């Protein structure tokens, strides 16, 4: 996950802007990263809502060898698919601030490029909760396909 992604504090989320199910997704990711944050180990949590309505969470696994790191979105999606979900409705990712950062709130972040590719492969049609474009709209829902235009697809 890219630490330079635009972010919005989750404390500023207006629950009128999200459905109750979307707000529960944000809350689940916030609870996980707040409980499990370890600097240079776990700084992102993701929550996925399957077609059944069940919420699955995942924690970012940072490693000393960067290529071996695993994004929270992949962990959460794997949990959902492993539990038998056949459709993913929505996903959100939250980043915990590092101790040296001024802000102290966990913030919603956009999935990295690799996660966008993975989500369009395994969760096509899902909504991604992203930072909003203004204080009046702190969060927004975007179809995952909008995050990866002109996706490569193999031809049979």
C-alpha cells in the first residue's frame, strides 16, 4: 500500500454519506488496525463485505524484503473467498499513522495498483470506499473498475 495516497480521517466520516453496512465496514477495519498496529509490521487494515453480508478483515504484512509484503486487501479478500463468498460487495482500507506523524487518526486510503488489479480479477463489480473530494463529502463509493481503466484481459 502506498503511504502517499490521499487520506481522510475516519473521525470526520459523516455516517449520512455511507450506508450503515458501509460504515460497519469502515469501523471493522478501524478496530483491527487500532488493535493490531505495529510500526514497520502492520499499518493497513482492510475490510471486505461479501454477498452474504458478512464482513472479513485483513491486516497488512510488512516484511524486511518489500516484495514479500502482503497487502491487507489481499488478506481480507482471501478470507472472504476462503469462507465461500462468491460475490464481494464492498471493500475499504484504513492506514494507521506512524508515531512520528502529527495526525493521530486512522484514515481511509485508496488501494495500491497491485490491489486494484487483484480486486478487478476477484471482486469485479464491488464498490471501493475511498477518500472524498471535499470536506462535505469525506468518503465516496467508486466501482472498482473505475480504479483500473483499460484493464488487461487475456484472450482465449
